[in-house]
C-alpha cells in the first residue's frame, strides 16, 4: 500500500521560502510519476509541478522559475523548494504518486497531470502553506 506524508508547510511572509517534503513508502514499481498539487479555498485543485521516472519534469506557469521539484530516491522523499512566495501561493499542498508513465500534461484553465493516461490515485493528507503580504 502506497503512503505519502507531506511536511514542511507553515506561515511565511511574502518573498520568503519554504521546502515541502513528501515521505513515500510502499512504492515497488520502477516506472512512476510523482507530483505536487495545491488547492486554495474556493478553487479547484491544480497541478503545479511533476516528474516521472524517465526524467520528464513540468512546472505550471504560475510557479515556473520560483519552485523546484526534486526526488531523492535514497531517502524516498519528494521535495518542493518554493522561493519568492507570494499571497497567491496560499493553499493546501498535496503530493501524489502513480505507477507507470510517462507523465502527460493537459492545460485547460488549470494544469492537470496524468501518468500513463491515468489520473494520480495515491495522495498525501496535505500540508498548509500560508503566505502573508
């Protein structure tokens, strides 16, 4: 059973940085996709950054150049380094994983990530990020 646990959220002032971590367990497949998503109050959940085991990485335009996704296989951790945060980044942040691949992206209103044609099925419980101006 796949388990994902996010940590690292908190409150920060505009312009500040945070690093989110997602501890992953139970993944036994060699091909996979992993991603970070967020949901602000009153809004739909959107994809913001994702990668797959074949080296593809994608960022939503709203975070490109400010956020960096990375995977430490040895530590079974997925990270999201967030710099130059502003109030629009306030949201609940989730990590997710899906076996297979490759990563596919659909952009209509928001960014939607798919893995091998499927939606992400394994999710963490989320970590809150609040950015004050």
